C-alpha cells in the first residue's frame, strides 16, 4: 500500500468510524448484512470501490471546472456599453451557477453533514450525479474536439 493509499483509507475509515446512529432502511440493512456474511471479502471490496468512486467523482468535478474555465476564457469579452442602465436591479444580480466547495471543506462521505438520507435516495442521487457529470463531460469533450472536430 502506498502512503497516499494509506492516507485515503485512513480518512475513509475515520469517517466511517464516526458515523454512528444513522437512520437505516431495515430491508436494505438486512440485505447488506446477509451479503457481508456470505462473502468474507465483501467489506474490503466495498471500501475499495467506495474510495475509487469518490476519487473518480472528485476528478470529474475538477475536469468539469477546468472545462468551464476554458469556456469562460474562450467567451468573447462583454461590450463596453450596456443596454441596461448601471442602476438597474438586474445589473448587479449574481451570476447563476454552482461552484463546488474546496476539497478541504467537503464533508466526509459518512459525516453527519454529508447529506446522506435513506439508502435508496443516496444511491439514486449518486447515480444521477455520475450520469449527469458523464453527459456534461462528454458534451464538453466533443465541443473541444475530443472526438470528431469541435474547436
């Protein structure tokens, strides 16, 4: 095990150790317990998979942010004149968008402020996020010439 892997595993297990008293879906809990009892390697594989999935998610978020910055850099500069007067309430409206929190400010996977709800809601949210990120990544990749042309 590399020092980086040891650190990732230690952080993940620390987050896991602090997660106590979370609400569990009884049926999901029963199925998970049964699966873990049938396969002595299941816990190892689940931790390994969760860490790899988390790393992949953070890498995808970083890549999306990088591509968004490239799009912003390629956008034409706004004109010096404006249709709206400077005193317009719309002129000072914040830009719509989402900026993910810095890596050191993100809650741990199992921390109390991670937003984990029921088992299925968390799984569905994760799947939707991964699918949405993949669609965005593919679209931006195509637009920047990752496949058949583009810019």
